[in-house]
């Protein structure tokens, strides 16, 4: 059977069972990113949507998936800061996509930021290039997908951030599923 993998949408919850990511206020980043990912899947009409498995490492997931120019890759994270009042959403795209504000990755990142900042009532911290993160290059943004965006939904260290994500999870899942569909339908 031919798998039309190149045209698919790939949604991953950053981190996994063995790597919880940031831990704060009694919450693990990996648990919250899974809630968001699962809500996107619940509201997605795309029956072929590809998601990471909770036991998979990022590397295993990245090796398994085969995105191409018609694909959308979306990786979900939460930020961490020293101050518990730091809040806000930001998205990362790869260096090449960042150079053009007309790239679909840049445009989708902008929409994700606007949607989440409005939904959660938090600051829109903007679209950033991958080398602005703690890494010089982010693997999942460089798998050959036509559109690749990594979102830091809010700061797990921020007071009320996780509670807000959990209570708005349906709105978040539905809104993000719509944005992913719009960009997946471009090619
Ligand atoms: Zn993370």
C-alpha cells in the first residue's frame, strides 16, 4: 500500500515518558504537551494525522516520520523562566524560514502565536529563529517538511499557566487543529 506520507501533518508532544522536560509547580512539561497534542487530534478531521508515541524519544520519532515539501510538522513545548510572572507564547522556525516572512512556516507561526495569546490572554512573544533558542539548530524543524513550527505555548513556571491551558484545552485543540488543516491544505 502506498503511504502518502509526504502530504501529512505531524504533531508531536515535546518530550516523552523518559524525558519530562521542564518541571515546575508540580507539573511536568511532557504531561501538558500530551494534553495539547491529544486535544488537537480529538478536533482534527485528518484521519491520517501522525503523532509521536509517548515512549518514543524525539530522535526515534524524527527517524520514523518522513515529512516532505507538502507536510506540516508541529512540535509542542512549554517554556521555563526564573520568574513566576513571566508568561507568553512564542514560536520557532528554522533559519531559512525565518529569513522570509512570506514563508508558510513563518505565517503559520504567526497565526499560532496570535491565536494562543488571545485564547490564553498572554503576551505574544513573536516568531523566532531556531538559533535564538538554547540550541543552534532544532532537529525537528529541519526534516525537510514544507512547514515546520515549534511552539512554546506558555511558561510552565508562570503562576496559573498550566491551569489555564488545562481549562482551555478544547478551545486550544480546536483552534490549533484548524490552523494545521489550513496550512496542510496549501499543498
Ligand atoms: Zn520542551
